[in-house]
C-alpha cells in the first residue's frame, strides 16, 4: 500500500552492501599502503642526514682543534648537527671576548680597588651588579647595541670580527693589517684559546660564589 515494490527494497539492500564492501576495501587498502610505507626509505631522514653531514663538513679546516683536543674536533653534544659552524664560531668569540672582560672586571676590584662611586659600595661582583644605578644599565645596553650595530655594518662592507677577512671590523691599534697570514692565524688561535679559558674561568667564579668550596683553587670569598 505504501507504493514500494519488493524489488526496490532488494535493490536498495544490494546497493548498500556494495557500498559497504567498497568502503571496507578502501580502508584495508589504505592500511596496507600505510604499513608498507613504514618499511620504505624515509626521504626526510635522508635529508636530515645530508644536512648533518654538510654542517659537520663546515668544521673541517676551522681553527680551534689543537693540542688540547688531540687535534680533533671537540663536539661531545654534537651541537653542530643543529647549529651552523660559522654562527657557532661567531657566538663563541663574542661570548669569549665578553668573558675576558668579565674576568678583568671580577679580579680588578678585589686586588686593585674601585673607581670613586657613591652607589656601588662593594667589591663583590654580584652585589655590585645589583647595586648599580639603572642609568648605568641603560648606558650599558646602549653600548652593547652600538657595538653590535658596528659589527653588523662592518660585515656588510666585507669586514670580519672573527678573523675570516683581511680587514678587521674593529682594530683600534691597527695591528691586524700589519700581520702576515701566519701572524693572523697565530693571533686568531691565541684569542680563541684565551676566550675559551675565560669562559671556563667565569663559570668557576660563579660556581665558587654561589657554591662556596666548589672550586678548590679559589680563595674563600673570591
């Protein structure tokens, strides 16, 4: 009475079965393809491996691997997999130079005295930093920004602050231009070694300050 012919319901049921079978086959096929792809070579892994090899090759020929490391590249954490060698060298020298200045600033007040000051009344470096007037901090930040801007502009003009170029970005004493290739290489090696030593030294100063007795050779209260 509803006007539905028996053959119509059979056709609908048959179509539904076919649709369900087709969907099931598609899911199984996708699962099989996905499982098979797990055993296929990964292009992304290959790309990472190629990039890592390229980054590691950048270290070859760079100064820094000397008698201290047996003439081999010392990178126990394999940071060069993620950081380009040129960027790491710039960061190393920048931090090393800052550490050399920090070493002088840490030692000088204790043994040679301080400048005439009304706001800083201690020779303890950490306390002195906390006692410094905000105006000093502002001047310090402006000074650091000026130096970084100078370095950036010098690089745009083909100069270098890492010794990679014949022209130095900053050379107040005009010594760099007077050196031959061997002299420049020797100076670069000396600066790099002193920079690394200064970074280790500042780390030991901080450890001795916050953890008394942790650095055996430092005098108490240093």
